[in-house]
């Protein structure tokens, strides 16, 4: 029986009505268009791009009115079969339009049909006789010069670089080509991210490492499950420096040899260079190509990475959360490193959680998923507790290295000793000087940019605040500017109070710029570098900085959360946490969890080499349970206590949390519609199935000129309960000046 080709396709346009439309395939496209292909179709008077989601050889209506597919953007599908299924689930689970999911899955240069970069090469077609060459040199000396150069080349050479080097115009080259004396060909020029060794990749030598007993047990448990070719999730809980990466690598090795693809997720773009360097050093010699995938790449780098993956040329993909959509054709292993990190949650539509999407994608592929962390999220710990995840534990550091000693510095006592508030305590300053004298390196962590957090007038109480957001402006020393870290608004700093004209207006609070200055004063001869979003905005600056630190060109690194986890520097023996209480002061039920995770993670940067490490954590709340558990690296004790409290109040991981946020430039309208929605919702939902809390103003009530009010919904099942809210939302009339956002499994509650 001859298989009939599909004559009609269901296409979801990116700029359409939020639903798929049916189009006819002309004979030219019958054998070329497949599921997941990117096509150009007419929509009204426009030609738009869309994805083929379905194919059929018949329709139940008059097909004569259907329009034809205009063009096929790429000959190969842009979405694999599992990604098509994933897009449907993601749209349903996170209550977002499917077209926004597809836009997130397909990189912009691919959607636009951006062409690959071609390199033009030239070579001599056949050598000229000496007499002919002499004659050419008299008539056209520059042509002869180019021809003589090419005669000595064994391989084709780049056209542009050759002409530039020889100072020969393009017209001379074209004339020789017209005469048939030289041949010109084109070759794809690949733009491979992180191929310049700025990250010190050449130093990441692939050493044969003998696994510890604990690592061996963890690896064998994962590989045993993988033998069955069925879906499994493994939570790899290991103290900092215990060699989780080595376990990943051993499992990757087996997977790659079987012809499987590997997806390796990291929470921050900053962690990608180190991971890529290690994997290229380890697997590159065996012909397994590793590509980078994240939003900070150039469009050319993203396009070439996508092509390498889609064509099966690169079986290893390393990247931040968007890499979960890499079109690996034979995905067998998914690794989510530092799985606890809130950075895996996308805070714009589609508001997916990279870790959870990674688990579901592994399920679609009957693949193994490894979630690794020294401080796993309570959601993952709960899944391991109830048997959904397999648990493997690494309790010791590699080579039995000891965990760093954590010293809690009670800043209340420091205040009593000196009579004034200090940014760097005396014990921390002494420790910095001691490490500098020993030629050892230090890291200081403060998760707050800028120099001071606010400007305050003690005479009248004026505080410099953002005009568009309900937060204070942060003072930045460079340029003497006040900036809002929410909307980007900035203005010159005040010399006098704008309210009472007092000269006493002062700067309060501490940011990384101020810490940097104080460290330079404490060790004047020390080489100090600050790493935060303000100084790392240019491409490759972060990689260069970490490479310099690895090579010992920097003595003290001062930074925000981008240096708090995952980085491995053997000569770091001191870590200082300037304000350990900062995350405890958040209006968030996860405040204790975030504090515990951050302290343990940043402490883990110390003592990873031969020397023992010390951590100085400055705090005004040393009695806090999160800080005490972190000081002892007691994850199990912290989890037990936090579980007890979360269960009592019905917080995640015992129920799902959905945040519903209403926004408007009119405070009155935002308040009114939030309250009306709340009343309508409570009329129809069963409080035992969906518990509604609110409405209330958001902790940051105004951002970018929009007033914000929210409600929280607690439910045991998203798939069962959320559709009831979505259906009501479709019927509920909102004012055109009011918008709302439904955030499933919300992480940011500000």
C-alpha cells in the first residue's frame, strides 16, 4: 500500500489568534513539510511564521477556501517530537499561550530564518607557465602577486583575509576567477561559543579520577536504572566539594558511548564557562562535541549551536534554563546542577521552572534525570521522601578534605565594642590580612549591588525613592548616580535634601562597591576585583575575571550571588559573608530555606584545595535556626524543622502555590478588579480543594509605574484544580487598563 502524503497542515502562527489554522500544501511542499517544521503562511494581509503542529490528508470543510503554505523556512523540523509534546504540556500546566511556549523553544535567529555564516575560500585551479606568469606580472602585477601566493598553498585559503594581507583588490581576484585561473568555494564558518580559552579551558585537563565508595554507589545506582531504558529521577545530594560533577561525568561517558544525547543545565550563565571547559577537555578528544546554550550568546552563536544540536553533530548541550529546549534528537540523560536555585524559574511568560520541565522532558524520552545539589530544594527532598525520586548521598569531600570551619560574627557585639556599625568586622578584616600574607585567596559575598542602599535626610526624614517603583534608589559611586534595580530609572545623586535643603543628607546601607573600597583599605597592596551585574555587563568580562582569579592574579573577589555557587578555586581558603541576615528579612515563606542554601553554598567555595578553609558569617541573628543549621551544614536537621512548619501551614512542598497578580497604572482600578475577582472566585471554588488567600498589595506594591495586588491559591493538584480558575478567568471582564498574571509554582513573591 502506497502511503499518501498529507495535503493539509495545522499551523500555529507566532502572530496570530492563539490557535492553530489549517493551510493547504502545494505539490512542491508535499514531501518536504513535516511535523515541527517552520513555515511561512498568509494571515489576513500579512505573511507570518508558524510551526506545523498537525498534518492530515483530508479536512471536514470546504478546502477550496484554504490558503497555501507560502514557504518552508528550514528543510528540517525545528522541534523534535518530544518538544512538541512538551509544548502542549507546558502550555497547560503553566496556563500560558502555546505560541509563547514555542517562541521560548525556538531561538529568534532560527524563527527569522537567519542564514549560516559562509566563508569564501580561494585556490589556484592550475599553475601557470613561467613565461605566462612573467607576462601577467607586467600587465596585472596584483593579479600575478595573488596567483603566485596561491601557487604555494596546499589548501584553499580565506578570500577576505588573503586579499587584505596581500593588499590585492577584490577586482583582481574576480578577474582571475573569470579567466578560470582560480576557483572559489564557500564553507560554513561556525561561531562556537567559549572557543577562545578566556575561561582557562586549556588548564582543565582530563584526569582519570578514581571514584570514592560513595561516588561509586551513586553512579552504579543511576546506571542500573538506565539499563532498563525507562524514565527515572535521581536526587544526588552531596556536600560541597564531594565530587558530584565527577559522578555526572561517569554517567555521561556511558550515555555518550551508547549514542545518547546529554542535556546539562546550570542555574546561572556565569557557571556555563567552567562546566563547558571541563566537558570539552574530557569528551572532546573522543569526538563528542559540547555546545553552549543561553540567552547571552550572539545570534550567530545561538544559530550555530542550534544547528549543531538539531543535526546531531553535538550530543552535549550545556546551558541555563532555556537550554532545556535544545532539540537533541536522542536525549537519554538530563542533568540539573544546583537544582535548588530559584534562577531556574522564568519570571516572564511562559513562567516555567527549568528543573521541573527538565524532569518532564526526561519522562517524555524515557531518559534518566539527575538533580544535583549540596542543598536540595524542599520540593525535591519531599519527592525523594515519598519515593518519586531515587536518593543518592555524598557525605564526604573528595580526598577526605574537611568542610570549612564556620565562624559566626555577632555584629551586635561588634557594635558594643566599637560604638558604631561596621561593614567589615575586626575578625573578618584580620582574616583577610592573614590570607593575603599567606598568598591565599578570599571571596567576600554580599547580595546587594551599589555603594549604599539609600539616601536619607536625618533632618526631615526624606528618602530618595524611585518615581516608578515603591523602593528606595541605590547610590552608585561611579558617576555619583542613584539607580532603581527594578526598572532601571536613574538620576544624579543629591548634594542637598530636595525637601528641606539640608546639607546633612547621608547615604545608608551597604553594597558591593562599598565593600570593595573597604577591602582595598584593609589590604592596600591586595588586588581586589568586584563581580556584580554593574561591572559584568559586557560580553566575556565575567569569564576573563574568573580566569584571572583562577590564575592567582586577584587576591580578593567581592561579589553578589553570581559567585556564590558552583565555582571551584583550590586556592580560596577564606569566604566572608558580609550580611548573612539579608535573605532572612524577605517577606517570603522561603526566607529560611534561601538563607540556609546561600550560606552553605557560599561557604562551600572555601577549602576546596589542600589547605583548610574558614568562613566568617556576619549576622545580627546568630540564634536563627537557618544560620545555626548552615553553620553545621546540617541539611537533614534543617529539612526536618522546615517540613514541620511548612506542613502546619500548608505551604509547598505539601501543596502547590499559584500566585495571581493584578497590575494597573491606576491604583483604584487594580484594587477594585482584584477584589471583584476574589469575590467571584470564592463563590465557585471548593475551599477544601483550592484555598484562596488575599487579596493584598504585593510586597513591592509598585514596579515600573504599575500598582500590584495579588492572591495566593493553594492546591494539591495543578492539573485538576487550575483549569477551574482558568475557565472563570476567560469569563471575567477585566478593564483594558488592568492586566493579570498567573504564576504556577511561584518562586518570586515580591
